[in-house]
């Protein structure tokens, strides 16, 4: 028996080419030589083949014709043809029916779908419901189709089988769709821009004629409607070519006029700070109607000259204004250390200043934007000032109030006395503090704020006692419990009410660990690899917030800290102890921690995929803050994007020329590992781009296949199931899932790469995504969340 692939090749070749063509796939050659020629359905003449000239009089066809009027079931037809006297075997009956379908003599139906539409899925005709008589164009209509095909550049087949007719009509419809869209756009512009004589009516009539091609239940019926509407095919081809040349000049003029109307409508130009430009703009006026193209050309030339003058003036004003802004005190500003004291009570003001500085950094202009399609830079400078000016004013006011609060607090006599006592005890002495006590400075400079706050509260400071002092007093004898407690009580009376017991003074080696960690965090450079395991355990405990710099946050994973030390820094970021600037320069763990503090929503599919993949990859955040991490993942999973990506089925219909590889359960969080593994294993192709598609709200494989059939997409594809198996069978963290997915993908990619043609492009995509369960216990899919509906689409081009 012939394999299923033989029928796919045969039908695919019939849809895309001519069955009689010399160049054909191997299975098609086999079927022609071993079945169609011996059965008399095809004749061989040298190297070429031709279909039987009188196919309707063929004895097998005449055997079948009498029962077609009753729309017999396929089972009855197989029984009829398999009985005496012909006794055809199943493969002969299969090929007889498919050949007659190709030539238009019959149609094979399942439900309301023809074999032509679903042969990729159901390749055996016996699986269909019934067989009905076919439909094809008559001789006159075929001549008209050939005239139109030649006129619009549609390939004319050697033999007009019914599939060739449908193929030519389908190509004609695609050409008509393009011309109709161009004409509709042209008509809208004509109607929106004044009178154009009889031209709009002629364009409307032209569009209506192309629309007729879409009527009817089949392509052939639609073509018959089309012939009725156009009258003469040759005359229609001539009119179409004439109308196609008209929009070019109108399009260019309208586009330029619209661009300048858009640019000159901005307040920064309409109310320009440059008086000369404002006067010239008023004198220029509105653009003339496109019905007078010569006048519009003159107006556009004047508009270009005026806008060029505006751009030169704007750039000069923009650069000069920003030079002034960059000298503002917000950039080098450092809050007084005493602002962090809980007694001064300016925490809210301090946070406001930090927020304003962060906002100012985000509003800073790094480089002026292109002014071709917008007269403003991204920074919002309007010729006078930019939005950052308001932020700077708010900062100046907040800084004034902060300083005023500090000065008022330290202006109190009782506070000043406390500071004097602090200095007298020798706990801390510096120039500014002494100047404050002498009345020359308005507030002191305190470095050890926690201890200073205790001092202000009137608390007795803790006394540190070496452990050896206590051990010497109680060792080398046997104690009764009560006697031991009394001895300890007498011992503690010598040291005061509060003591801190230190087991031993830090060794010089431990001091070295702390010093190295401090230098690494301040400079962002890697630690030396000379510490023992016990010494590395000390790293997390010695870290102080003041040591952590922007440079170390950018290279946090490269410095060589222990996981505990990295987690401690992330906790400081989450607590607000470290004010980390937001941005892509931060290391991934820092960006993931900052994501927990965000309350905004991603605007695009790319931003959405990047942010949720970041949180999935950095599941260490889930160990530090499990509740907040799971909550943020749930929020992001359900985000409704402002701009929805294109439906996946539309992307697939636009890439039918690609080979297809679908990865079951390929969600956005696996994009990086799929991209890297494809680059390594699919070495015949290079990545040309990544886009995103949106699947239906039922995120299952069954729904994916149902969507393909509903959209009429018939395309052979290869499928990888390993990722879906991991999702359902393994209980692991998101980062562990990536590690498990890599070998699955490597094995599948290397196996399937041999089945694809390396000279053709390849499309790799998912049928649906997945998400982490809300309680973090595993993964799931099938819901309506965005993270389950959004799938990456990788376009690979041959080298």
C-alpha cells in the first residue's frame, strides 16, 4: 500500500503545479507510472505526460457516473468499484477518486469541507462522507480566465484542471485584493480632499467589480459573477492599469501635505517662541487642495524651507537649555547624613527627594531625537522649557524643607546639649560637628546614626564583654544551678545592665574579608578567589548599605559573592535601604527585585515578555519574598496589553512559504533557551527576527488545531512535545525548568533538522504558553491569561 505521504505529495503537487509536469516529487512520479498510466487515466509521451483527452468516456468513470447523482457515500463507491468486474484495490480507488477530483469531475466531501481543504489532515478518501458531481468553468469562461490571468501576471497552467482553475482564480483574487485596497485608499483621499470630478465614481465602480469576485459559495461561482460585472475582460485589464498609475502623484502630495499639517499643528510651532518663525508660519497658511497639484508643490517647497529653519533654531535652543539644566544642584546633591536619624523625623521628605532625583534622571535628555516627523525632542522641550523643569522646582522646594527641618531640630538647646555630651564622651568628633557646637554650622555631621539615636533617646549604651572574661570566672569547677545563676548575676553587676558578649575579637583574616567585600561593592570589581568556605560564609553578615554602588549593582553576579550575600543585597533593595537606579544596566537579580516594586503595566508584547521572563529566571526572589513574587507574577500574567499582538493564525497565514516547527507549550519565558538552542542545533538557518502572536482564549493544543482548520490553513508541520511533558510531569522551579528544557530541545532540534529543507526558511513557534500556578506549586495552561495566550514566533532564514 502507498504511504500517507504519497497522497499528500500527490495532492500538494496538484494544488501547486501541473500533474503532468516533468519535474515532480518521487511519489508523484511513482503514482503516474505505476497507477495512472496503466489505468488509462493518463498517457505518457516521451518524457511528458498528458491527461486522457476523453476522461468522461473512460470505462472506470462511466462505471462511477450513474451513481453520482444520488451523492453516494464513499463506502458505497469503494464497494461498487471494488466488486466485479474490475475489482479495484483500495489504492487504485483512492487515486481514481483523487484524480477525478483534480480534474473537476467529482468532489469528495466531509461535513461541509472538500478533500482539497483537509487532505493534509485526512488523506484517505474513504474517511469522507460522500461523493458529489464536480463543477468547472466552460470553454468561454476558460478563455476569459486566461485573458485575465495573462493581463494581471497570473501563471497560466498547461492544462486547465479544476484545481488549476481554482488556483488561477485564487491568485486573481489576491491581485484583486491588492488593487481594491489601493483603490479604496485612493478613493478615501479623493473624497477627503475636495472635488475630483468623475474620478471618485469611476474608482468606486472599479472597486465594486473586484468585489464581485468574492461572491458565490465557491471560487468558480465568484468568477462567474465577476465576468458578468466587468463585461469585457480585455477592457477591464486596460482600465485597471490606467487607474493603477493615478495614485502615485496624489499619494506623494497628500502624504507630504499631511506631514506638514501634522508638524505645524504642534503648539511649539503654532505658538513658537521665535517671533519671526511664527509670522512666517501664519503667512504660509493652509495647503492648497490636491486638485491643484502645481500650487500644492509650491506650498510644500515653502513649508520645507520654513521647517528647516525651525529645526536649526530648535536644536540650538534645546542644547543651550540643557547645558543650564545639567549644572543644577540636583545631580551632585547628597542628603545630610543626619537626615536618616529617626529623631529628626524627615523620612517622608527624604523619600520625596529620592523619588524626585530618580524622576529627574528618567527625564534627562541623552540625545536630541529626529525631528522629521515630530517637532519636539523626546525630552519634551517646547522651545522654552521641558517637563524636567517642574521636577527641578519640586526638588528645590523639598531640599529647602528638608534642610529647614534639620536646622529646626538641631536648633533646640536640649538637642545641642545631647550632641555636646556625645562629643565629650569621645564617641565621634569631626570638623562640622565641632563647628555646630561653636555656632558656626547649623547642624552636625554624624556617621554612627544608630548609636547616636540611642544616645538621643537617653538609653545606656551597650557594653561589649569578651566571652573569655565570663568563661574564666565560671570554668574549672562544678556548679549547682542556683549557685551558677548567682555567680553570673554578681559578674554582670560589674558591667552594667546591658552587655554584648563577644566570643572573640575579630581576627585579622575576618577583617580582611570585610575590607575586600567593601572594596568590591564600592568599585564593582570581582573579589579575589582566596577565601575559605568558612570565610565566605561571613560575607553576607558584614555587608553595609553604604558600600553598595551603582557599579556593583550592574555586575552583582560577576563580583563573586555568595548566594546569601547576593540575597542580602536584594533584600536591601526591596526594603529601600539601597536606592538603586532603575534601568537595563542593572544585573538581572537587581532588575527582578525592582520589578516587585513596580506598579505599572508593560505596554508592548516585547516588554511584557521581557519582564515576566526576568521574574521567572530569577526565582531566587521567590525565596526572599515568596508572597510578593507570586503576587507580581500573577498580576503580570493577567495584564491586558494596550496594543494587542497580531493573532497567531494571521502570522501563520502570512508565512505559508516557511517550513513550520511548532513547540507544544512554548511560552515567552522559554524564548531565550529556545533561541540559543536553535542557533546551536539548527545550524543551516540564522535567526532573522522574533515576533509575538496571540492564540485563542482556550490555550490548549486541541484549540490550536481547531483554529487552523477554522481559518482554512492547510500546512504540513513538525511538532515537539517534550516541553509540554515537562510542564505536566515535573515539579520544579522556573529556573530548573529552563535547565531541563535545554536537553529536550537539543535532542528534538537535531532529530527534526534532517526533515527540513535547509534551502527554505523555517518558522518556529508555540501553540500556546504556560504560567506558574498562583501558589507556586507547579505549572499549568488552558486559561485565558496573557502569559498563556502569548507565544513567540522565530523566523529562521537559510544561510
